[in-house]
């Protein structure tokens, strides 16, 4: 059989490498992937598991001003969504994340700006809904509920006001 130049030397080097590797493996045998053994705990670790668990930090609840509470109460169209968001009020900064998640525009994936709450209780940016209507798609972008060609787009002012307070500056750069 004919081999390319340097093939036999490469095979010999590989075999030599394998032999060296096998000698090292005999000293420290490592299990193969999928069959790894758990490291056994020392007696010290078993006796004091409380020391290894980190302390839970107390999270200060997010506080809403009276004005913000009033604006939330005024937004009757989104009562269900606000109730969901208010559940995370005691989680502190996560409350803002929850509000952002709940009032995310399905089209532009940002907090709704000049929100229009549809008949089906979904919130969409006015500009996003107008763009959808220009494309002659007269349905809710979230659930495809028929809104009709002559749908009256009214901005949910209480929702816009509370979102402007919770996310100051989010409207900058948006028309």
C-alpha cells in the first residue's frame, strides 16, 4: 500500500501520544462524558450545610406615589394587567421589569408609546397599529381579532401617563 508523504510518521506520533496519555490516565482516571461521578462531600461540609448557603437579601418593596396609584386606578381598561403587575410590587426593582413585560408592544417589542387598548384588551403603540392599518391589516396584532376598517384609535391617556412616570425618558426619540 502507498501512503502520502509523512503519513507513517504522523501515525507513529499519534500512537506515541496515545501511550503517553494512557499512562497519565492510569494515574488519574476521569470518567467519560455522561458517566461522571459526583464529588463526595467531606465530613465538614456534611455537618454544616447552613454555612454554604448564601443569605437571602431582603428586597425593599417598590413604592408608588399617590398620583401613580390614582393613574393605575384610572386605567380601567387594563385592570387585569395592572393586577398582575401589582403582584410583583413587593419584589422591588422587578416590579418595573414586570410592568415592562406586561405593557410590551407586540409589534416593536418596546414599552407601548401612545398606547391604544383594543377591544380584545391588548395594548399596541398608536404608530404600530397605524402601520398595520396602512398595510390593510385590520386585526389586532396580538390575537388577530377583527377590529374593522374604520376602527377608532383612541390613545389610552391614563396608561400613557403612568408609563411616562415609571419610565422617564422612554418617549424621547419616538414620535
